C-alpha cells in the first residue's frame, strides 16, 4: 500500500507492532492468517466483511495508509493519511462486533459493480470514556476489489455505561473489569 510523504511518523506504524501469530484485533484468528496479507498488499479482501475487519485492524495498528487506500476512488480523492491519523490519535480501539453482512442485488445501473453492506459495532475509548460506533457501511467492487464507500450511523452510538461486572464489550466472555476496563482508565 502507498505511504503518505506528509507526516510519516504519525501516518503509519509498522506491521511489526503485532506479531504474526498474535490474534488479529478484528477476530480470534492469527493475524498472519487474517489481516496481515491484506495489510501487506499480498492479498485482497474477498468480501465486504473481510475488508471491514481489515480496516478495523488497520485502525487498531495505526496503518492509516491502508485505511485511505481501501476507500472507494471517489471518496479517496478527498482524504489524506494525515487527516485519518489525526482523527484517531486519541482513540483506543476496544473491540469489533459484526452484526450483519450481505451482498446487495445488482441493478441495471451498476455497470457491473457489486455492492455490499456490513453492519457493525465498534467499541473504543477516548478521554477515559467508553463509546460505541454503530454503523451500516456500504462497500463497492472496483475492478474486482472491494472498497469502503460510506456509512450510515445507526441507533446506539455514543457513550456506553458498562458496569464493572457486565460482560466485556469486546466479546471476550470476561467481565468488563477483568478485560477492557483497564484500557479505558
């Protein structure tokens, strides 16, 4: 993936931040079997969900050049790696839950393009507060490759009030206090 020449220290962290055998931030699979090949550009996402997961992992790892590169061409023209990095600078990513995914029926106006949707919730913290981003993202295939086009915010966005003994929002099956609460404080 191309790297921005502006503000490179902020724009990209090396893939070495996470060992290839470590669990991928987007799922329980080993990073080398999940998102690493996508992040390195040796594979492309086969589905909108795979691209969604790889984009989440890229946010967690600070691979902002990958985020920009996986936007659809029309949207990518208005983005910079620096802007994406700057917007996420104070964010600690906690967990991703994919709720629904589908390939949309092709219409006659699509000129051979396929579209997909992924509904998800992302949990993150900023300024010692836990938040949820609930979105339905639209993906489009360009030249046989999936790209993120846009998203619609759904109900349930904003601050999350988790109690210490609640199940953790990351989906680990642990109590919140034993899992992600320390990342927030």
